[in-house]
C-alpha cells in the first residue's frame, strides 16, 4: 500500500483464490468474472459492525484474503452510540454462524441465547472478541474512514477493460488501497434524515443544530441533564420516537418540570399505537398501548398534522414552525428537539461506481420490492443474497442496513445471510450463493415471545424502528402487561 493519486504499489503476494462476482439479473459463473490478475488483492470490507465483522468471518472461513476498515476508533463504533438501548432480538439471532464457529474454536462461550442484549453488551460480549480473533485481528484497521471508491484508472463513464481493473479505495488520510471486490457494510448511522417534512432540511435547521439530537439520546443516563426539567420536542412516528418518549416520560416522573411534546405528520397516532392487545405483533401492541396511555393522560402532548418547515434558535430555546400542505401553520417552542426521523444511506463514496439504485428506497432495484415498508415488516422480508444485492459494478456489494436504503425493516440476522451469500459468490461457490435461507420465528423476531421473560428480568422493553428497543422501567399509572419489543414502526 502507498499514498498517492494512482493507487497503491504492488502489494505482497497473496494466496487468496480467484474471485468471481455476478450481476443481479443472473448469478452465473460465466458472467462478470474478475480478472485472475487481481488474485493477489484482498476483498475490502467497509465497516466493522455486526454485518461487516460477519463478512470478515465468512471470508476468513473460506480462506479469502481481506482488509476490514472501520472509520471509528473501535469495532461497533456506531452501536456504541446507542449502547444504552436494548435490541429486541435475543442473542440467538444476533450472532452470525461463521463468527460463532470461529469464536467457539477459541474457547468463547456464547451469552444466554434468550437474553436481549444492549448495544454495549453486543459490542463487549460479541463484536470485540470477534475482532480480536486471530483470523480477523491482523486484517482490521481502525480509524480508516473511506472517502471515495472508484476503479483504478477508470471513472464511471469508461467501460472497456473496467472489470479487469482493481477497485481503488481512498481514505481520509490520503492513503489509497486496491481491492478485488468490496463489501460495503458502512451502515446509515452517520446520515440521519433531516427534520424537514419534505425530505429537505427545514429553514434554519443547520443553524439550530446545537439544539437538535438525532434518534436515541440517552435520556435516563448520559444525556439526562440536557432533558431534566426541560421541554423536549420529539419529531417522528416510528418506534425510535416511541422509545425516547417513554424514557422522557420516566424522566418526567423523576424530575418535576420535564415536559414532552410529540409531533407527527399523520392525522393520528394510530399507526404508532398499533392494535394494542389485538395487534398481530404483541410487542408492538404493548408499546403502543403504553404510549397511548401517556398521551391520553396528558403526560405527553401530541401534535398531529405537523410538517416541520422552519427552526429558529432564540437564546436558550428553539422554535419550530409546521406548515402543512394547505398552508396551515403550527408553532411550538422547546428547549431540546429529538429528530427521530430515520436514516438514509450515503452512496456518495461510491459515486464513481455503476450502481443500480431503486429511485424510491435507494436499495438495489432487485431488492426494493422485497423490503418495501409499504408492504413488508421486518418479519416478512424474504431471504435474499448476492443476486439481489449485485450492481452493474461487478464485485461491489452494499450489505447490512445500508443495503436497505431508507426502508426501516432491517434485521441483523438478515444481514448475516446477505454476507454469507455474497462471500460464497466471491469465492465462486454459486450453489451456496443462490441457496439463501433465513431461520426466524414465523412472524419474525420482532414479536419474539422471549421478550416477556426479559421484561421480568430488566423491566418493560420498548421497541423502536430498525430492530432496537430500550428497557425503561414501567411508569406509574400506565398499564403495560404484555411483552415489549418491535422493529418496524
């Protein structure tokens, strides 16, 4: 490796086998075969979260050379940002099969399969030991932020000879690396959606950034002082918003003067509340029942038809103006805003690659109908792999939550199956790449009955979008007798 404009110097000789990749139309060993001249180059995995580390485990198991690049200072750096939040899926669904085999061979013992880990537990008890495994540790680089990906000597327009050229990965420090293929598991945590209701930033949103927290502030822990005795405005109708609202309600029980306003675009909160006891997902029903009780009791003020249009900072407070499509305005003043408005993928680092993205979700076009949140929840997304994740740029795959674009239906277990299939394709094992399977409960882990047992051990769990939940203790006067959890909002 070397730094410069033209790519790395010839690396040391590698022993990894020839890698082949295929487009989405047909997973075929005869199509999009990368040049044997690239055999000495590694597969580069971007992101050392659960899915990126699972990709590394599968690559190591198959004997494929790889580099694992993590922008943060630790593995699972994004997860560490929500370490206080509890996942809704128990350990049995949070550990990749290849990773488990590697770890157990080194004497590692898996945590209680029925326990719902926090983000911190996920990092400490699984990701950190996996990253330290001798098959992975030598290939891991922390503080390696990818700023751009291209083909060595090729921009997006040039075609002839493209697939024989190595990928060029440029890092923030100016280093350039070459790769035979790329598995992009960089996630979406760093690119939250804006407050503006139309997908554009609200007027003044940037200038008021000091007053705005994105999803999942640690209201009962590290961020307590920012919210205690203050007026918080939570914007968003998903389960991440619900998690924060329940935590704020608990804080209000403990600290007088804490006020909560919840703003949503819809005309009612029925979708967030779900079906209560009749909900097909008991976890989602429990969350909705509890939130509804807080709104109906007046402990949370609900603003419906709220389309964030402008944000103005004024001294120690901030004002938010809603303007709906008819021109009707609402205004609310608060001390703090929580923008629980979801996330979107950042494809800018791959701007010189040939990507086939769905115009609505930002996933591959082949994957979009399988994950469309208008038709699917996390438990109904079918298994999928290399065929659905492939782009016209042979050898580049976005996996994990990034592969889902703006769909909030992702599960870690789904990501593990993605990388198993992708790595099989890169190894030329087409039969394994095509044989995609996902072993989940009939209704998906978002309604796992294990959550009821968890409630007895840590308190009622509250589900949020994307496969997380927070374990806040029950509030006085709020009925919540069923299990907690949920994923899809």
